[in-house]
C-alpha cells in the first residue's frame, strides 16, 4: 500500500503544479505589471556606441 500512496501524492502534486502553471498567467491584473517590468528589463538598448572600437579582423 505504501508505493500506491507515494504514487498518488506525486500525481496530486504534479496536477497541482500543472494547474498553477496553466492558470497563473491568467491572474486578475497582477501579472500585467510584472510582464511590463519584464519587457522593460529585457529590452535591448537603442543607442550603441560605434566609434573607437577594435578593428575587425578575420580569425584565420
């Protein structure tokens, strides 16, 4: 009976984790601010310094 109980606990835990991952992005407005902050954090810079760098040379 013990292995059966362990399997049931693992199945319930996996189901709860899957439900949390499935329903978490559809939260009531709390994820909107987080996704906006993530977009700002992951946004690449728009101005790149292109002067005074090392000249490009082939590697062969």
